[in-house]
């Protein structure tokens, strides 16, 4: 089917100056359409991959890969549990924590907050919170000091800085002669941290684990044991295997369970965006169909002469398939090159645009991440390139088949 003569004529038709400039314009439009669709797909999927990667790293930097707790959501002897799981396969390290909901107030300002009690000496084994402190020192969380480290946005909302005091209001109450009173405690702000995720920066407060246990009335106990694993993507299997070695009184959960809906939504959104943007390539492929149909109509006399010289219908079909394929190949290559270049530099481009326009495209109080990350994955580039080329190739079949069915006598009747 693909004889050199057919390929040669197809290439010559592509290179030659056509009499019909409108056909040339449609061909260029089709090529640019394929390039635009491919580039858009690569950039959008790279940005979505970047968001997913950035969110996963920030979430896992603050939450644990997995955690173990007791039947009543507390652990009475976490040291014994730590010894039981020490040396388990895929387990890197562990650290205890206390967690609960409370209110923080300063003057007339009141904010709901997630209070997390940690051991400053052990917390660095399972999270990066110690590296995110921008004011004060993480080691200032000493037992009995009732110090607290606030998220940056939470501190701004409360109007406090390092050295100030805030009042903690827990959900527990204290009976008094005057009636039931909420449990209050004055805390010293000893530091401020910034994660870069509004969810944590605006609601999380870190305390010493012993102080938090006293405030939530679980003395000598903790909420659970946080685990760090060597492979976060295998967390469900590793957690299940680890739980199987423990008594039935323990229960566990991993990060995929805690944030399953969120990451599932990201994956679904990525798939939908791929299908929607692929329609751009499909439209460009339909332009290739119209281009080749007009080309076949314009070249009917040439086709008839080639048929009379002995070329078969398959040879004629090959000529026009070569033309359509070249449009698809060059469009795909231009799109891949442009898309990869944009995906690798999108963060810099958007930052410069924000600086020039004086407008932030992703406000921190609306979006989880205020910057535009990009993570170019070559598997995505390969799939996009192959899909675009396949659509372009398929679009050449019908016009080429029409060309192969032209009868020489009818085409030359009026020439």
C-alpha cells in the first residue's frame, strides 16, 4: 500500500504552492488546531499533577501517613504500643499526639481551632511542622508552660504575635456554685508557623502533648500514635498488615482513608479535563477531513491521470493519507514542544503576570495553594501525543477513500 511513488507524490502535493489558497489556509488552521489542543492538554494536566503532588506533600507533612488508636479513640500506654510495632516492615518511625477541637479568643475575636498536642522531641520523626515555624522556636513547647504555636492566618485573624496571650475554651465544662462554666485557659503564643495551605494556617494550633492532654481531660493518655511509612502509596496495605499483628482493641486508619474523597475528586477532575480538552484536538481533526475533501475535489483531474497511468486505488488513497498524516504529525510535534515548554515554565510565567497585573489568580483564602505548581509527567505527554496522532490519522481515512473511488472517465469528461 505504501509504495515510494505514492509517498513521493503526497509529499510533493504538501510542499507545492497550491492554486487554491483557501485550502492552504484550512490546512494551516488544522495544524495549529492540533498543536493548540495538544499544548493545552499537556499544560493543564501538568498543572493538575502539580496541584495533586503539592497538596499531597503538604497534607502528609502535617498529617500522618497512618495512625493507630484505641477502641475509645485514646491510648493509655503508647510507649508499649511503640515497642510492639518497632521494627515492623515499611515502618520508618512513630510519635504520639493529642488532638481535639476548641475555641481561641482574644478580646472580641473568637476563632474555632484544631488543637494538636505533640512531643517536640519526637514530632520531627513523622512531620515537618518544626521546619515551618517562622517566628519563635518549636522547642519552646515545654511541659507545663502552656505555650501554643499558631498558624500564620489564625494569628492574623486573632490579632496576636509571638509573646501575646490567647484564651483557650474547651468543650468540657466545670460545675461551679454559679452554674456550669466552660473550661478556660490562658495560653502563651510562643511561635507562628506557615504551611502554605490555608486549611492548616487558619485553623491549626500546636501545643505540648502533656498540656493538651490536661486541657482535654485525658491525663496520662494520648489520642493515638502517628506513623511514618517508607511508601505512602502503599499505606492502606501496610496499615492493614500492621493492624493484623496487634490485639483487636486497636484500630488504625491511613491518609488515603482520611482524604479519600478529596484525592478521588482530583483524579476524576483530571480525567474529565482530559476528555474535554481532547475535543479541541477532535475539532482540529475534523478540519483535516474538510481540508482533504477540498483537496480531493481540487485534484480530481490529477487523480484521473494517475489512474490512467496505472496507479491503483490504494496508491491514490496513500497519497492523501500522507498529506493528512503530515498535518497531524507537525501539529502534534509543535503542540508537544510548546506544551512541554509552557509546562516547565508555567510557574514563572504566572508569577510574572501576577506582578505585572497586580492581581493574584489564586487567592490563599479561597484555594488550598496560592501558587500555580506544575509537574510534567512524560507518560501523560506520550499518551497525549499518541492520541492526537491517532485522531489525525483516522481523519484521513474517509477523504482518502473518496479519492480512491474517483472514476477517471467521469473526472476527465469536461477537461
